[in-house]
C-alpha cells in the first residue's frame, strides 16, 4: 500500500486555489527579508508561477503527495537572500517533513558555510534535500553539497529517464522533456527546459519511493536510485553523445487525412486570431489532460494530430 508523502517546496509560493493542486496543499508559510530583518507570515500565494509549476510537476510523479509550501523567492525576478533560505531550512529541522524540494540555486556569495551547516543538520536527521544546479553553471549551491541531491537537465536518449551516481558532485542528470504544468490563476503552461523543473520531477520520483518504503535510509535510497537509473557513470561529453532528436513523425499521416486537415484548420484559426487554448478541445469535443501533454506532442502538425487522435480513441472506448 502506498502512503502519503509530505514534501516541502521552497519557492515562489503556490496558487492555493488551483484545481489540480488545492487538495494536495496541507499548509504553508512565507519568509521575507526586509532591511536585514527576516519576517515570517502566512502569505505564500504565488504571483510568479514558478513554485506552482514545480508543485504540479512533483504531483504528476506522485499523485498522493502532500505539499507544504514555503515561499522564499520574491515575485520580481524570483530572487531571495541566502539568509532567508537558511532560516527556511532551519524551520524544517523539527518538522515531520522528510523530503525537501529546492528548485533554486545560490551563486556569487562569499560564503556558504552557514547554508552547508543547516543542510548537514537536515541530512543528519534523515531528511532528503533535492536541489537544482543553476542553469548554465557547473557550480552552484546547495546542489554541490555532499549532503544534498543535485540535479541538472539534459535531453537524454530515453525519454523521462535519469542517470544517477551518489559519488558525483551533481548526482543526477534528468531527461529534460517538458510537460505542461500548472500556472497561477488556475491555468496551465509549457515550461522551458530548465534545471528547476527536472529537480521537481526527481523530487516526485523520490516521493513515490518513500510512499512505498517510508523508512528507507538515505544510503538505501541512493542504492535504489542507482539501480533505477539508466546510466551510473558518465562524462560531460556523454551529455551530447546520448542526446536524442525529437520525432516529428512527418510520415504519420497522408496529407489528405481528414483529421490532419481539420487540425490544420484549427491551427490556422489560432494563427489568424487571438490564440485560444480550447479551440482543439471545442472542435473535437475533447477534454485534454494538460499535465500529460509534453512539448514533443506539440512539435509539428503531425504530432498534434496524433495527440487529438489519441484522445479521440480514448473517448470512444
């Protein structure tokens, strides 16, 4: 039997009323630095969308996740103070939350000693921190700490796969195929290729493992992640060598195919008028599950037609 797993999401907050997320939200708090003083409040609403997206990506990997949201990133440029991050992590020391998602990075600071110490205390208590490496950087914190699971994105040869080696500075490379995720105002969007979002995805995968083995040790978790990984040893050259090319499926349909022609009509309507996310749904009387749609479903008219056909066949069953 799978158990509920509580995850702390330290980010820009969350859309509390999002239909996809509201039943998984179990609480939240906000930390903010004003004139060198750190203030705590219950105002953890998301005005940026980053935290809402990360929370939804975690849930996509494990449906029964319980989300405790800690807002530490500001709504403008999504930046914070390293002291705010440290205080937010200290807050988690004496909670019953074991899994922590940090889809953020610290760069350009003089010292990360205090950040390392609080991460070590969390690690010592058996808590699992998953953190994204800074985009376009080979070094950032706390992803590089040996008491944190660092994650970076790459287009791997196997969709939705990951590489893992507990001895590496950044232990995990996760396939970067983006799926539509939640956005603020109860909406959805397709996020870009980004280390933040694959870190959330990997957090969700770990949540699923914890649901099945709630008392698993960090040592055993690392062994399990290595066994589930498609690769355990790699170099920087391998990130290019094993990169896959999207399948545009150009020969999937004849140009006179009725479904293809109708999809093309809808696309022309969207190009000539204000875009409407529901045009395909209305035309074909469908309801898409946005969270199951990836960027590879949207790369060509052929893949988009296949998406419509897939949902049409499901509806007819």
